[in-house]
């Protein structure tokens, strides 16, 4: 790549917006997939959308790659820097522009934290439904990029089901508006197309979100099982009954151990797996449904059932589940979080196969998943300071993704393809479909400067695989002890 004069970009922006020092570059060298790292050419931290547009247009004019980034919680390498490129950090675009209770919408900037939307809507008896585990820190812009889900996506759907309008700047610098403030739109669903595009089309500037009325009441049940298969069979029994819970989650023994260490969540002792089922809605409806759920659970092989008596106990149950990813760090110095989908009826088969893969590889796997829609999150535990363990973990992750495709599922449910799963995309889609995806991308980004090297296979990697100790560990600044 030819040398670029950053001074021309610095001159476009107010003082302090652009940083290219070592500390700034290091702070943005990785996202949640820390096995891959790369330092950007520079970091731009705009404070308004005009500065975002100026930066994107400068990148287009000089053919410099860029990646837009929120809190960096993505787990597929999708928001890692591009070598020789610019990181556009959107965290300061955090204004909730308006909450309209009459039309049940909120208009927000991309740097708004997911949970802050519900907090702002709560005074009107409304909330924002998508709830990723990282909802206390992840941003709406990042949720759009990866079409994030969460525990309650079984009943309410993914981010794309709750975004009705987007104003964005494409990679070529054009300001576009998709959708609006109405649930009904005319013409192609460009809003839906933009959701899940992983930053390959451009940068969202303003997002219109659909809000829902807060449920009148909740009924949250925690069920302990002696086997993972029994928990999976219980999920099938609930679905077959016609019940549609707000959420159904399963955690197996290793994930339970991690959650207990982190949050003391009080899950049933000795459980090989726990099932969390949450009903929500009008009080009369929930009264009838909870009796139906009680009968279903009683017919399964549960050995302990805990019903949340109040909001505090309900929060404690969910705290264990929401902490699972980060809590595994208490059990292992490193781990990979996988994200695949299998048909619900194949959950038991998939989990048994993953258990076999784990034994063959000699690596532990902690399973956490959105049981209601078959979205698996196996957490593969390894120690990157041990030669060969990262490669074994990656090989195990690949086997799990292959399994998902073979079972008629998907290589990703909500974490995106990013850097991690690029080579698996052609296993799901044929050549004409892949070509169509490239053509769509080129329509928004003719120069391929928006997050290049991600999602599609065969491109030069945007970041360098990192093996062994982190540079700060080598320098003695941090320790894993």
C-alpha cells in the first residue's frame, strides 16, 4: 500500500480527533477474538456524524481501508483493524435522539449502549427487546453490523426485526436513508440488508428502533438435570407443546462452574446441565402457561426446579447466564467462543458429537446455548502459552462448524463471520450465491475499503494471528496469574 499523508485527514478534523501514537494503536488492535491482532494506521474518534462522513470520504478519496467500531465486544474478529487502515471509533456518538412512546420507536446514534435504550424507554413502559449477553456494554451500531440476538431472540427475533430505519454513509461517501419511522416500508428491504453486513457497506449514523411494551409479569424457572441430553429433550418437549417462552437457555456443567465462580448464582448443585425457561406477558396468560410449563417439566428427568419468587431472584438466575462467556476466563487463560446453529431436533446429537470432539482433542468445552432456536455457543478452553494449543482449539472449532452445516444449520447465529469463519462461508453457499454477495458489496463499496478481508474467503487477512504471550505479558506489564 502506498504511503498516506495523515496530515490531510488531521487537517479535516478538529484537534484531538485523530491519534496515531503507539498507545492509541494498541488500544484498538483487537476485538473480543484476541487470538488475532493488528495495529491500525490511525484511530479517529469523531464526536458527531459530520466527522464520521468526513473521515469516510477521505478514506474513499485516498483508497485507505477503514473499519467502524463500537465497544469491540465482537467475537469473530469482525471489528479488528485493517493493516494500513483507519479505525473509526463511534463510542462518542451516544445520543438517544428521541423516544416516541406514541409510535413506540427510539432514534439513536450508533454508539448508544444497548441497555441504555431500554433504560430511556422504561419511563414510558417500553423496552428494546434484543439482549445480547454483552448488552451492558455493546453498542447498537455493533448490534446492527452482526445482527445480534440474545437470550430472548426465540420469541422476539434478532436485531433486524427491531430496526426499522437507518441513515448511513456508504463506503463511497454517499449519505443514504433506508426505511423510516413506520413498520411498513415500500420497495426492497435495504434496512434488513444493512443489518448483518458486518461493516462491509458503510457506517450507520442514525438508527430507528422498534420498542415493545414491557411485559406485565415474568415467570422464570431454573431446572437442574443429570445429563445434557435430558435438558435438550426438555427443550423439545416445551416446543412441541406449543408454548413460546420469551427465552430458553441451557448451560452445562463446566459453564455452570464458571458462572458460580463469577456470580455465586446458586444453580442446582451437581447438575450436568441447567435449563432456564422464562415466560412473559399479560398476567392472566402467564398464569395459564406456567401451569402448562410445570406439567411439562414434571414429565422430564429434572431433579431440581427453582421458580424465581421475585425480581431479585430472577436477576440472579440471569446473572449466571449473562456472565458465562467472561466467567470462563476463571477456568482457563484463553478460550474461543463458537457460534453455530443446528435444528432444534438435532441439539442432543450435536452436543454428543461436540463432547466426542472435546475428548479427541484433549481440550475442555463449556457449552452455553440459546436452546429455543438451536444457537450453540461452545466455549473451547485452551492455553495459548502452550505450543500447539491454539491450533488444536481452532481445529476443534472448525469441526463444530462443519457439524452445524452437515446437520442443516448455520456457521453463525449472531456473532457474524468476520475473520474467524471466512473459509467456512462457501460450505453454506454455492458459487452463484457467493458471487451475488460480492456484487451487492461492490454496489455499496466499489473500492473494497470498508472492512476489507472480512467475511469472504480468499482475501488477504486483515490481521495477524497471534500465538503465545501477549506483548504486554512479554514485557512483564500484565500477568495471567
